[in-house]
C-alpha cells in the first residue's frame, strides 16, 4: 500500500518522502565514499606493510584463506582482493536485509538498524586492530540499509506512474552530491592529519544520515506487510516467475556493462598513486579526490539527463530504459579506455593528470544513464510481494562487479597497464551490445507479464522502444 503522502508533488514535482530518502542516502554516501576512497591507499601505504599488518586482529587466518584460494599475495594484491570482497559483500548482504524487512522488521526499522551498524563500523576503522571487524560491521549495516532505502523510493509511486525513472535519477543525484563531498573532505583530512581522522569524519556523517531519516519517517511509504498482511505470503504466479527470470538475465547484462567502473575504485586508485603526475601549482592532489570527480560527473550528468529526458517526454519520444543502459555501457567503455590511452602514451615516466580526471568524470556520467535506470526497471517489474528482496537483488550487479574486479586486480602487477585497462573497456562494450541485441524483446515480455489494468500506461512509456526494434 502507498500512503496518501506518497502521491504528492511537494519535492520538485515528486512525493515529499523522496527528499528525505535522497538526503539520508546523500549523507550515508558521504560517509561511505569518504571511507572507500581511502581504503585501498590505506592498505597499500600503511596497514598491510610490515610493522602494521601484524596488529590487525584475525589477519593470519584471513590471509591464509585468501592465499589458499589464489596463491601468495603481495601487499598490493592482498589489498585488491580485500577491497573486492568488501565492495562485493556490501552489495550482497542487501539480499538478507530485504528478507528481514519483508518478513520481520519492515523497511523502516531495518534501515535504522543498518545505519547504527555502519556507524559502529566507521568507529572501529579508527584502530588498526579492529580493521576486519570494522569491514564486517560496514558490510552488515549496508546490507540492512541499501535495498530497503531504494525499495521505499519505488513504493512512493503508483504502479502506473510515469515518474519513477526520473525520481530514481533525482535520488541518485542527491546520493552523488554526498559522494562528491565525502572523498574531498575525508581525503584532505587524511592527507593533512592522518588516516584515522579521515575515517572518523566518515563515522560522524552516518549519525547525520540517521537524523534525516528519522525526521522523514512520517512522509515515507506505509509498510506493505503491515497494511496488506497476506501479500508477502501469496505465492508467485507463473507470470511472476517469468518476470523474475528476465530480470535476472538483465542483471547479468548489467554486470558486464560496468567492470571498468568497478576497477576504478580498486586498482584505479593504485594506478593513479603510482603512475599519474599529481603535482600542481597548488600542491599534490589527493588520490581520493578522483572518486569525487567520478561523483561530480554523475551529478552534472544527471542534471543534463533529466533535462534531456523531460524534453523528450514533452515530445512523446523519451528514450527507453534499454536505450539508456546501452548509452551508459558505451560511455563506461570510453571512460575506461582513456586510462589505457594514458598508460600507452605516458611521458617522462608519468601519466598526465588529464587522463584519469576525464576517465573518472566520464564513467560518472555513464553511471547516471545506467544505474538509476536499472533500479527503475527493477522497481517497475518486480512482483510486489517480494519487492524489497528484488530491489536488494538489483544490487547483486555491484556484488558480482566488485568480486570480479577484485579477482582481476591481482593481474594488474603482471600485465601492461594499457592492456589491463583496454580489457576492462572491452567488457563494458560487450555488455552494451547485449542490451542492444536482446533488451527490446525481453522488455516486451516484461510488459506482457504486467496486470492488464497496468499494461496500457506502461506500453505508452515504451512505445518508442518497440518502434526502434
């Protein structure tokens, strides 16, 4: 059930609850990306070096477990594997968070629990000894938070509303405003005052996110299992299962779409630190700031995309969701390719700062076209009785992407950097090709699975999509 407050237009033409959800995630992302922008650098420059690594509680069995699977790991390779596992599990645990919300606590209480766990994780990051504990708390907290926040965005709108795609872009834009500020602030503070000041700042911002969410509770959607208690127990129909199957195939396409994006947060940070000339007339640019460049690209790209899509909508020919994801995949590839070009043509032993700056900016713009659109597709077509779990499943894209990036990060030291980044770019273009070739027919099948009462509105949304193919 959607609460009466959810039908309004008080927040830039959208329900008021969208504003509270967006700014909760803005501060949470400030914290998350502020910490994440430091993580690989912290591990490779200090934590995993002699004199420090032995201080980490549990590092012996953890390293033995990884090396049992992958063989001996250098400090850089161990950092890459650790980051990949962390970043992947952050997007895997929302499956459990969605299940807990659907069955037991509801989305609102689960989100509050997640924020508290993440706050504790950031606090634990301040000490070397509790590093693995900190990552565990952050993983569990993110699992409780992420899918449930996003599912509440989808539930703000009636099923036949044409605003969710733009609403998710606005949601993502607010998130990335926080993602711009987090690496700037935490990266600068870490460079000036030490790693733990940067990590501590990230923890304080999680408390701000909690305050915003609590203030917005009256404007958020009603809990579906509280107002329609029989719905979560209704079995999925054959049509529902067909929709789930198609969405899972789309998930595979989406994973292939963005490996270059995932690798930028992993070995991209190490590459910039080792190969790029970061000196400017104003001093050395913190490596963490490139994460902010990526997020700035998403913010500016979203502003341009919203205006462009609104203009198309007024003419009755807004791009289909499938086309938006194709464009996003092509841009991911172009952005990643710039890192290969910079590596191939580096001069005087270092790469111009222009190459990574443009690369991170372009992949940020690509994110605007790809990721919010994917969330909107999941919100529109997922069976309602498993809405939170399906939205959590949408984040498996990031799980598999991060795990794959972590696995391939161990080849970074043995491959030519230009070839390493070229292969990542090629995978992005492969994903875009799969969406272009197979996406239209699969979307028509999803439309056919909707209830007859909803079908006309959705079909009008996809009219240009059907004509294209």
